[in-house]
C-alpha cells in the first residue's frame, strides 16, 4: 500500500458493523509491529493500525 490508495478499513478499528472506505495518508514501517497504515475517511476521521486491518478497494470484499 502507498499514500493515496483507496482502502477498506476493518470494523475492528472503526467499531462499526461493516468495512468503510478511506484513503491512505501515511505508511510507516514500525520495527515493533511491522507496517502501520493511517487512513482518512470522507468525514475526516483518521484510523491507523497494522496493515492487515486494511484492504485495497480493488480487492473484492463481501459487505453485509
């Protein structure tokens, strides 16, 4: 992932019932936990976490 990529953000980070869309604003290589992604949603909320908590929007995800 790189800055500017469109991603889905996991409900584990947002505490919502479904994945939400966002845009990557920062990618950090953290020596303790690995790659950390920061993404901003349309309503300007920022969520960050391990790379596993984000999926590129071009990947197909089944949303409930």
